[in-house]
C-alpha cells in the first residue's frame, strides 16, 4: 500500500503478504525497482499486485531450482 504526499507522489510503502502480515524488508527502493520492471501494477485504483511479467520473473527453471 503506497503512502502519498499532497502532490500524489509515493513517499513510503507498506507491503503485506497473502496472510495479511506486514513485510519489513519491502521498502520504497524495492517497490520502485519492482514497478520499473513491471513486476507489479495497480489497476483502477486497486492495490498493487503481481503481474504476469512478475510471475515470469520469479518462475523457476530446470537448472535454477
């Protein structure tokens, strides 16, 4: 969940896993990195979620288990 300032820019983020727990290692740097790689996206004002591209980035390969 991005926290925005009065101009609408993202200043901080809070990342939650599927169980609803807050993830401490997810910071603004990691959020921007995932967003630039198009691994996460927000549609119609809903929360950011993993995209198909993001699933491809984390997919395991035969020689990389």
